[in-house]
C-alpha cells in the first residue's frame, strides 16, 4: 500500500487480529508486535524499534567520546613537555627549559608573557613570541628560537618581534 498525502504518520497501528503492525510512513512493513507484551530488551530490539530518545542518547555518547578522544590526542601530543608551570621541578621539560633560557636574556624576566598560540614545537626546536617590559616599562614583543637536545637547550636566540 503506497502512501498518499492523507496517510497516517509512521508508527504502530492495531490490526483486526489484535496485533500491531508498523507503518513506515509510506507503506506497511512486515513487522508485527503484540501490544500487551512487555517491550523488547535492548539486545532484542530491531533498528525500527529504536525511539528518538535512544538515538539522542547514542548521539550524545558519540559526541562525548569524540570530545574525549580530541582531549586525549591533544594531551598526548603535548605530553612530552610535562608542565607549563614555573616551579623548579618542571624545569627539565623542554618548553619550560626554553622559556627559562629566554627569560635569562631579557631585561625584566618577571614580566615575560609567553604566547602559546604562536609557539611552534618540533623535536629539535621551539620557537614563538614573548611579550615583556623593557627598562623603561614599555611592553615589547620579542621572537625566540631554542635549539633543543632532548630537554636541554643547546642555544637560545631572542630578537625583536
């Protein structure tokens, strides 16, 4: 039976024999169910039995899994430098070691503000921008390049931005 503009919406409809039959919105399917039977367990449900709430829950779980995956990848990629903190224990991390070497070359290291958005990190080099005050209190943007051997800075160059 083909759908026409006056046909009912998709759903289960009671038949003359007491069972319900699934109308897919265009035609009758071969799926029947007993309206008095308990709903099927999730393992026994066919794809057409899945309601919108189940679809929304699944989509939400997929979104959460993707978000978690992105966080894991980002942390994994950046995990080779263990900390962005200023404490002494983290000074062995490549990024912190580079920042310490750069701070040693600028006039007011306590005012140094390293931009992580402009930072490029490879196995042998870290480069980026740092903003710091000069002797007169004016903020200056400087470019830096650190050549690395593991977590050790072998050379640090600081130049005007």
